[in-house]
């Protein structure tokens, strides 16, 4: 629990959507600061003061700012352990939890991005070895259990489930049943479905607002 106010700086259909789902799953009260990415609001001086990279998500906890999706997820999971989604430091699953969360940011995302843009990085230099090995390792892991840490859902599944759904949608991962089943298992949860529905509305509003800005400038 916390007595400092939590604010999520967020734009629909982005990595910040995953954090929004996570905060709903954890059952924490928070303010949502909605930014219109299409209208350039992530690059406003006010937002750059929060995250100099002009990217979402960013979490504000009182006067403290946390950026980076995985850092935010680890932070929130530890802040709300009673939700039952965070293996405690004494839990034997904690090591796997840390490993899969850090692997996501340090190896999996770079492997996928390099693959998507056609960067060929020698396996000895790449922080992930090779894309094919990363994908094979993840598939083999998910073949063994329904969730990243075994038979119980955790914060790690909110991250991995959201990402796999997105990557499958854009053909950035092989269309394997193990990936499709896992992504569906996680993102069919009401927390995801509620955010997806709200984002359809928000994104349409943002598109219209961005188009109006362009028309204003042209006129
Ligand atoms: N490493 C960052 C990446 C954040 C990121 O790239 N966010 C994208 C949205 S998914 C963004 O804000 N893009 C807007 C931009 O770069 O202008 C994290 O994991 O939080």
C-alpha cells in the first residue's frame, strides 16, 4: 500500500496500455494522465520534464518518477504484493520472476526489434544471441506450463501476454499454437478486455484531434 498518489502517464495502444492493465489487476487506485501521441503530446516540454525521451509509460509516485515498462512493473508488483501477482523475495519463484522480466527488456525486445528492422547483429555481440534461439527458448518454456512461472499467473504474464499478442498481430513472432494460446489465455482476462475497449474510443478521439490540428495548421 502507499499513501503517495500514483499517476500513470499513458497513451492508448502503447506499452503504457500494459501498465494500465497491470494497475487494474493489482487493484490500486491511480490517476490516468492520457496523452495524445498522434498529436505530439509526448514531445511537449511538460512531458519531456517527466521523461526526457518523450516516451510512455512513465509512472509518478508522489515526487518519484519511474520510466521503463519493466522497471515500472517490478516497482508496482512490489508495491502491491497482496494482489498475489508478485513472488516475494523468499519465494522460490522469485529468481525466475527476475530472470524473465529482465530477459524481456534486455534480450527479447532487442531481438525482436533487430529482426523487425533487418539489423543483423553477430550472435557473439547481440545481447540475446540470436532471434531464433530466443524464440525457441520462449516456445520451449511455454510448452511446459500455462504461465511464465508455472501454474499461477504473475506480473510477468501481464507483460509477456500483452507483448506476444501485439507481436503476433504484426507477424513479428512465428504463428506457433503455443504463443497464440498463451497470448489468448492472458489477454482474454477482463482487465485487458476493458482497457482494449476503452482504447478504441480514446484512439478514435485522438485521431480526430490530431487531424483537426493538421487542418488548423493547413488553414
Ligand atoms: N524502453 C521503453 C520503450 C518505451 C516506448 O518506446 N514507448 C513508445 C510507445 S510503445 C513511445 O512512447 N513512442 C513514442 C515516441 O517514441 O515518440 C519502455 O519499455 O518503456
